[in-house]
C-alpha cells in the first residue's frame, strides 16, 4: 500500500487514457463448479452468468488497473443446451463444436446467449444491467462483432420489426449475387465433415451425421464448396460483402451491397445500447472498404466507440487503420516474437525490428500475451511457468501508447490443464465447452472475489500485474509519451557489457523519463547501459551530472556523468543488476 502511494506522488495522471483491457470469457468467468467432465453438459460442468460479474468483481478489476472489459461470447450463438421450453429452437449437434458451442458461430446478432442469463426471458435486460454495472464502476464495455460468418442455423427472432433477416431475400439459384447475403451452391446439399459424425455429443438427440442445408452455403473460412473438412469452420457460413469468389475476387461495391447495410445497422443497434467498443473478429476477411463505410457511420453518431481489428497480415495494417480502426491485434509481430524469446527460439535483437516496421502506428497496436485463441503462459505449450513471461508482460504493457490486454486467469497463472471436450488438451482454455477454470476459481472464492484461496506465489503474481497495469494508467511517459530504443546502441557498443538476453528502452514525456531494463534470461544479469547522445537531445536530458533512481526503491540512486553513458568505448557508470526473468524501471531526475 505504501509503495502505491509513493508511486502516485511521483507520477501524475495522464491527460489521455491508455486502454488496459481485461478479456473475460463470459460463460466461464463466474462458474464455480469444479466437475470438469470432458464433453460435460451445462448441468454437469456449470456455466457463468451475467449476474456473477457483480460490483465486487468489477471493483477488484478496476483496482487492478483495467479500464475496459471485453465480454467475450455475449451474442447468441449455436449451442446444445435445450431451451425449447423457452421458445428457442434446438440446435443441430452436427454443426455445433462442443457442448457450449463456438461464440463465433452467431445465431442471432440482435440477441444474447441464453446460457448467461438467470431468467432466459429477460436475458437482454440482464446484459444491459451488466453494461450499466460496468459503467457505474468506471469501466467501459467491449463486445465481439463477428462480421465474416454466422452459424449455419442463423435466424434472428429478436431483430427489430423493420429489419429483414440475413438471407431472407437471397436469390439461392445463383452462387454469387451482389444483393445476396450468402454464397450458394445450387443443386448441392451441405455435407457434415467426415469424422465429426463420430466425435463427441454422441448422446445428443440431433446428432445423426446430417444437417439439412439445401442449397449448401460457403463455409466461414472461405471454403467455396459443399464439403468442408473437420478442420474448417464448418459450423459457420460465409457472409457476402460484394466480392465475387471465383472471378479474380472482383469487387462489386457500387451500389452499396445489402450485407454492408445490415451489418452496420447491427453495430448501431449495440452502440445505442451503450456498448463502448467492438472487437471485430477476423476483420481482414471482410473488405476494408466495408469498414470505412461502417465505422464512419457508427462514429458519426457515437464518436467515442472504439473498434479493434483481429488481423494477422502486417502488410494490411495501415489499410485497416486508414479505414477507421482505432486498434489492431499485434499478434504476428510482437506477440509471436515475445513468445519465441521466452521459449528460447528468438533473441531480444528481434524486438527492435518490430518498432521500426511499426513506426507511426505503434499507438494503434493492441498488445497481449494471452487471449482465447492463444496458449496460456503457464501451460507447457508456452512457458510452463507464469513468471518466465514477466519481462515480456512489462514490455507488452509499456513499450507504446497503444492498449494492452490481459486474459482472465492470466494474472493468477492459469495453465489450462485437461481435455475439456472439442478443444482437447492444447494449452488453451476452451471456448467450445462448459468448463471451470481452476486457478481463476481460487480468486473468485465462491463469488467473494477476494483471492483467499490463491497461493502466496499467485498473490505475488497478481500483485505484479496490478503494479504494471496501474503504472500504465499513472505514467504520462507510458500513456502519452515517446519511445526511444536503447538496445541497438548497446548491442553495437565497443564495450561488451550488455548480455543478449537484455532489452532496454526509454519512455519520456515532458520531463518524465523512465528507463526500462528487461532480463529475459533464467539467470541474474548485470548490464552496463549506454545512452546515445541523440537521445539526450531528443528527450532533453542534462549532459552534465545525471541523477537516476530505482522506481520501486528510492534508496537506490545513481549519480552519473553523461560522458560515461554516451561514449561507445568507455565502460558505463550505469551498471544495472537484474534478477532472472525480471525487470527494473529507473527514473531520471
């Protein structure tokens, strides 16, 4: 507590907010059942509810430093729990993955997942209460927008009266028509993939190896035939944004395709219900021209709504930013590089290349070390130990002005052990099955959200996350400031005193200068930090005597001469000792 006060007295609040996002798999977050039977039903394994995310939970997340909550899996999607007594049709098990279904196989864009409600009839009201509760605790709400594909069973029974449903007016005799919402294969029936007929859900009444779809529609991951395989997104159908699939991807955008109008109206519908942002699933599978149209339309009415693109093609980054996206996933550059460094298959030299490629757009890149698609840090598939990723987390959180994201359970070292059902045992927390998340449940502590069941080591890990995430909120140098890489200068210095497991950089803003030194090694390291003369000019540092303090221990002070820091062939006076898989932050006075 004293440390927190000490930091706050030194660092003033930023003038603009750096988003610090907590991703919640909503159906798993509040589930306290621990049975975890593979392919288990909702009764056997339990499910979290909107109401589980109560004021106490939100207060704790706010105290951790989060500014936004991404509620994953809110919109109604295909699943295998029987709600026919509530007036909802039973889904076909041959096109549903797992018992709980994929949250990215949307069945109704205008409705929410009945699994998440205590009163099924009032499920939308319960979600709106969660939105209100989140806002009352000074947090913003992000939900998924899934524009590329829908469940094979898509039908909206909750749409406004003036809305025509997707596919309702399609000409199904044509494979492609600019006014169609789907792509068709006239004269062909859809075939359930070989192998899925015998996989899981054997006891479900709709599991018979068949799904009645005639004519067949294209599958979500651009499979333009009637026979997807078991590794395809066979449970979904591709939406048509005016691109002819077999005619050199010819674009038909004038007049505006019907799908554009329907999908932008869905965004407006949820923005009107006080959703603060959309994480847009597989955004690059939808043309950037649509995004320019839709984002402009939404922001004209709701200018503060943010748009986050799930995107994996760096050559398209600037195109999608220019189309209106506020933030893009930094997966194939920073995430992949940090994971490889932690695993020992890459070096810190690779980090400098990333910021060079992202010059001018770093503030638009959303960084993370976990999400629902990726393996848990604590799993053997990533690091096997959550502490090994500490320097990677510090860099991910503090390297730029862009947002940083944490996946629920990451902060307590959840390893995602066990075979859950469709997901298998792959180091990921299941998105397809009813399941409990054991280490996260220790923090929940039967709805008390006090972490009483966590080990001392887990409490320390959570404290680390709280410390670094709150720093993102409190430091102008991080939220608003510039970045200056020190790694290249130190690696090429004639004086050898900078190990190849170290990465160092400066963050600076109006006189506040922070030096980050990260040690990705499993061993303690001593490194001699050099700062090029150019950095003194850019940042405005005194070229005479320099006072440097340890950010977390004010008793550790360094009085340095600029000469020893700038000179290539002279040993630096700034020798920093860093523990294994750790970091230091030094503050220039």
